[in-house]
C-alpha cells in the first residue's frame, strides 16, 4: 500500500490477556519504529528496527513487551499479560533511511485494557 | 535525556488569524521535525529542519530553527478550520534515529 498500515485499529483486551499488534511499513523502508502514546501526551519511543535487526529496545517498558520483524518488513508488537496501564495508542512509523529523514506514521492501534 | 517543551499547550484562534507555536529543547537539536495529528489518527509529517537559521514553508505553514538550534517555531498564516489539530515537535537526539516528542499543542480554529 501507499502508507503505513496498522491492524487492528482498535483492540479491547481483558487484563491478563496477550495481544499482538501488526504494522505493515511502506514497501522498501529500512527503518521501523514503535511508539506508545498515552492520552494527551506526545508519542514515546518503544523500539527501533533496521531491516530485521532490532537495534534499540530501550523504550520497552517491561519484559511483557516484545517486538519482532523477522523478514525485515512486517512487524508485530506483542504485549503479554496486559495491564490497565498498557492502555494507549500504539503507533508504528517507517522511514526510508537510517536517520535524518522523515518517518511516516500509521494511524495507530488504540488498545484499551479493561 | 532530551526534553522538548511546547507552548502554548492549547490555542483557540479565529479563522483568518495568524498564530505561532514554539518548541524549546533542553539540548542542541540535530534534527527537528514538525508533525500534525488529528484525534484518533496517526501523525502527518509537516517539515524537517536541520541547520541553524533554517526556515521552510509549505502552503501557509512556516517553520524556523534558531541559530543555536535549541528552539523552533511553527507559524500559520491566515488560519483555516483545516489547520485544527494537535501539532507535535519531535527531535532526534544526536545520531540516534528515534524521535523524542513534545507534549503537543492543540489548535482549534473557530469560524
């Protein structure tokens, strides 16, 4: 597709449930980022991939969060044993080069943990 | 770590009026990005500034990066309802690729 696609758009999970969020970046984009955006706040960095390599996962809040990009294209963010504080919009972005270039964002997945 | 402060936090302007949003960094900016976000949607890239003193314009939006590269401003001329949304500045800290974002400025344009 022409842009970054994320699915699902909305997800309601019961506390303790595992969830998987998908990101389809723009074709050919080397870099892929995941961000978490709480209500009323700016996005906060979670993790970064260059092709299939996860080069930075310093923003992942706990070991319940796991991200992968096995073939250097589609990425999945998995959250295990969800908790209420995980409720947020999860944004995926991709860019053509490593840095100093604009990143294109998907529409996000709004996760609500009840 | 780098912190970005945006001001004002929210802004209501009448259609046709000009406005300015500021973004101040706690550290030297190596790259400053402006994005716009509508409620429930992703971020739309507006502009990227890298050089001190740089200024870029797109349609009625102009962004500047000051000489010391620690502050940027976004100016909208003759605002329209389509300009309404949340404006976010983002910075790349040094050579890293990830962005640190400000908390955003919510803009409403009234008729």
